[in-house]
């Protein structure tokens, strides 16, 4: 029997999206089965404070949506004790766990978004891979089997209705991105700026313009859950959602090479930061949409 939802405290003053991963870890338990673990990180915002984090082990024989529902309920109670309201929505990037996570979220009336836009969670998982799991008894050093070959999803051209009137490849100084929270913004997804970086560091990105449909274009892009921009040959590709890829445009050889180099540089010097901006015209001060993206290794 599932207990009633805990009462919500109207004085709670913090709320964020949650990034979730429910999967096995590289540790063998005493019974010879791999450890399963739920990890949750709140999505930090530009200039935001400390994130909410939650970790809970799951017995291998209880990996199901019922256990996950109760663990999420417990996480919500723990978050409330720290001053957090229930999450706006859950993001989960593993396609193999999509149905289970959806069922657990639905049981608690939470929205679940299949998305790789889980940058804080992936950073935390990498930290645990380096600093936590190797110290655990039963840790399995190195892969026990060859990693699966990644399946490349063919890029689909952006629908004509949301391509905008024009686009341009651009750079913004890192220091200006740190002030993005103060800009006039419509749809947006801002990220914390890593400390210790040069404010003059150029951050590459894509600017899209539409004099009549900028707001609609921004809303559509936000629903895609944009993850990162990349160059494939001469094509500018937007990776989004859980496993979607969208062809933005074909570039001439010189522009494609310049964009490829800019993206490679920011991976090594600025945590892979990128951006997408949507405006009515290049000189209009308002952004109908603005997203910071990160190109980083996926687990």
C-alpha cells in the first residue's frame, strides 16, 4: 500500500528540476549481485546556491517502479526538510529505464522528461566514479566486458516552420554569460559558470532570428531539451532530448572547420560550454529564447 503524499510546507522557498539516474554501479554486493543505486541532483541555476542531492541503494531483487516510487517520496521528504519544494519535473537520460521512471513519476503526479540535459547529475556521477566507488568493497576496477557500440541516431532536418529567417554562428565572452540572468529573457535554460575561468574566454554558439515567429521558435526549442551542438562533416547538428539529433544547417567547409575547432577548444578550456539564442533581429535586446549547453562525456 502506498502512503499518502506528505503535506507540503507553504514556507518552502526553493524549487528546481531534478536530474535522476536509477541504475547499477560497478560494485558487487556480498550476494554476488551488482549494486543498484538511485542518484538525484537538483538542476542548479546561474548564480544559484547549493544543490539538493540524494543517494539511496536498492536491493537488486527490488528494482521496480514500486521501489522507485517510495524512494522518490523519501527524496521529496528529505528535500522538504532542507527547504525545497517538490521538483518542477524530473529529467532522466537512460532510455533503458524510461518506462520505470515514468511510472514512478506518474504515481507521485510528477512530470518526467526524457532528457540528456542532466549536466549536474553527470558531473556528480563522474565524481563518484573517481572518489567514492573505488573505495567500496566489491569495486570492479575496469570494464568486465567491452562497452556497447553507440548507436548513432540519424539527424533529422529541423521543420521548416521553426527554422527562422536566418542564423549565424557566434561567440560570446564567458563574462557576459555570467550576467545572463539579468538579461530580458523568454524561454531559457541557464547554467552555473565554472569558477576560475577567464572572463574573456570566447564561448561558441548559435543565434537564430525570426521577425514574426521568434517566440514560437523559442518555445519549440525549449521543448526539445537542447543538449549540445556538434559538427558532423559539414553539418551543424543539435543533439537534444534522450537520443534525438536535429540537422540545423549545412556549413561551407571553412565555416564547418572553424566551428569544429571552437567547440573543441571550449571542451578543454571552459567545460564544454555553448549557447543557443533566439531573437527577432540581431540588434534586438530581448532574447525570446536562450540556453546554455554543455558538450561533455556521457556515462
